[in-house]
C-alpha cells in the first residue's frame, strides 16, 4: 500500500513545486513585478546600491572640507593586507599650544583591499566609511592608489572623539 | 507537390533526386533554426522562472542572442585531448545529429507537411531516436577522459531503461489508435484527442511519457549524463566549437521531437478540438508548432522546478514505478478498448 502512497505523495509534491515556480513564471512574464535583476548599463543614472554594499573605503568630508581623521594610524595597523598608509606630521595647535598629529595623506591601495571592513570597524573617530562606487576599472594600476583625504582638507576642530 | 513542379522541366529520375536534396536542405535549415530558437526560449523561460529577464539585448527580446552564440562557436578552434580515438571522436556528433534529423523528418507538421510518412511511423521514431545513445556513448568513450566515459555509461543506462517505458506508453496509445502510421494516428483523433477519448489510461500514459521523455532527452532532472557538478559536462566535455554545438542543438531538437510525439499521440497533432479551422493548409502546421512548444514549455517547467535525481533513484523510478505502471496501463487500455469504454 505504501507503494501507491509514495506515488501519490510524489505527484502531489511535484505539483506543489510546479505551482510555485509556475506562479513566478507567469507573474514575471506578464507584469515583471518580481524581477530582481537590474538592467545595468541602462540604469546607470538612477542606479543606487543597497546600503550595505562595499565598493571602496572613503573618507567623509563635510561642507567646509573637514574630515574627522586625527592620524591615529589604528586603521593602518588593523588592515590585514597593508592597504592603508598614513602619512602624518606633528604640528603645534595654535589655540591650545599643544603638539598634535596632523594627517597629511591617507593613502589607500584599492588594488590590495579585500573589502574586509577591519579598518572601518577599528577607526575610533568614524572617519572612514564604505563608498558605493564600483566603477574601478582602469588601464593603469597606479590609478588605484588613492588619497582618501581631499587636498587642503583639515581636521574638524569641533569633532569630539568617541571613546572606543 | 515539389516533385510535380520539378517534373515539368527535367526527367523523372533527376527530379526525384533533386527533390530529395531540396527536402534535405530544408530540413537542415529547420533543424538549425529550431535548435537556435529553442535555446533562446529555454534561456528566456529560465530567466522568468528565476526572477530574471534572460537574454534581452540582441534583437527583439534577445532573439538573436543564440545566433551570435552559434557564430562564436563556429569561429572557435577545434581542440581535442591527446590519445583520443580520432575517428570515433570525430564521428560521434554526427550520430546524434543524424538521428535527430531522421526523427524530425517523420514528424507530421500537418496533413501535407510531412517529409516521410511511412506506415511504421511510431516504431521508426523510437528506433531512430535510440541511435542517439550510440553517438553519446561513442563521444564518451572516444574522448579518453574518465568523466566523459562515466557520462557515456550513464547515458547508456538511462536511455536504455527509459526507452522501455516510452515504448510501452506508445504501445498503449497504438492500442487505442489501431495504427502506427503517424498521420493516421492524427486522423483518428478527429473526433476527439486521445487524451480525452482514452481518458484515465491515456492520462497516466501522458505522465509516464513526459517523465520518460525528459529522461530520454537528458534534461534536468535527469541530466546525469552531463552532470555539470560532478562530471564537468559529461560526454561532451572534450568537444569544442562545432562539435559541442552539434550536441547542444541536437539535445534541444530532441526535446522538440519528444514533445512533437506527445502532441501527435495525445493532443491531436495538427487538429483543433471540434474541427475548428481543420484542413486549411498552413494553419495545421502552426497549430502543431504551438502545441509542441507548449509541451516543450512543460519540459522547461520541469527543469527549472525539480532537483536532479541520483543514479540509483533514477533506476528505482524507472524499474520500480514507471515500468509496472505502464504495463498495467497497457492492460487497462486494452480492456477499455475491448469493452468499448473509450469516448
Ligand atoms: S577594508 Fe580591510 S583590506 Fe581594505 S583597507 Fe580596510 S582593513 Fe584593509
Ligand atoms: S581613519 Fe580613523 S583609524 Fe585611521 S588614522 Fe584616521 S582616525 Fe585613525
């Protein structure tokens, strides 16, 4: 008897499966409602990657060309691939009179980055974050070495470092 | 028809051979176009099943995508393994393609459009389609590659097993039809399609036929012969360029042939129900192709729904389920026909 039960169950489950895929097919054939792929080069102007997308590491700057990096080099040490190099100098702060580190160049080698996120996790100042750009193709690999702080940018004096 | 036309301006014997050549060329063209179209359809349908769009760039709805792919394959270098059996390796694709072409020539597209209407029709189709397994087996054997060999072996097991249940289903339907000439089988269905007149056994027969037919044409969920995940591409992993394209096209044309047989045996060939539009010349062919493509779509639906079977499950399905069912089915059908219980 279990022989017939097997056949019956097999047919039933197969039909259940076909019902599900059939619904996908016909809904997409007529409405394109659930299509999850995007038409890439056509929608290049409107394309927005999802929030968690990891395109590259960037440094946020505000409208006064100020960033939040105080050149602590924690990210440089956190990176497992040696992707980041921080070039810094000591300068006297004109207001407080204290000597402090100043960021000259935050060098980021995109070609060595594995998008692991260790640097962003480690940064105590939330100075670096994920960028959404993924158009990285270039004919010369030296183009992949980027400076993350913009030219002439300075440390935001009002920024209070969070204690991590 | 063509023969009469040709007879007007050349001697009878020459006209006969010229007609043969013309028909052969036409069928080769149909074969290639059909293969390309089916590949496109498969990819497009697969796209919709998987919430994608499928090819949609080259030509309207991506219709020329497969043409471009075929051109690419033609331009590829033919490579081959060291130590292969050159002769068998070269000849194997032709077995597959010739078998598919010969079966295609028997398909009754409409009352007029059938190249080769012999009174052994059904029997000839089953015989010719089993030549294909020779080609696949040769390809696997001659490639000098263990994965190809395993693929070839599996194809032998699979095709020989499933041919049995296909054969028995066909016997079931010929019991109902009382003839094995394909055009007559269609004519018999003028009063009602066999799936209707033969009701329960015909329906069971149709299910068995579709399962076994999917296995015959080596498609998922029965694609153990190719088995991308464990055998690379199975029997054709050592073929490149046109050799590969032949196998690929033949696989899709075989799917068409199986579907066309299903339409002929169960769904009244070129006839519409209640004889709507019957006997207008080319309408029949269009109806036939539309019906066949619907059955092809059903096979694609299987492919994108069901997971693949293991080889032992495959054989269990055939020998423990399909064969007993189809045997009982023949008896039931015979009794129904005997007692006149068909519609
Ligand atoms: S994401 Fe990882 S690899 Fe890339 S710079 Fe940061 S720590 Fe280095
Ligand atoms: S980016 Fe963050 S971790 Fe790296 S040097 Fe600047 S403040 Fe320190």
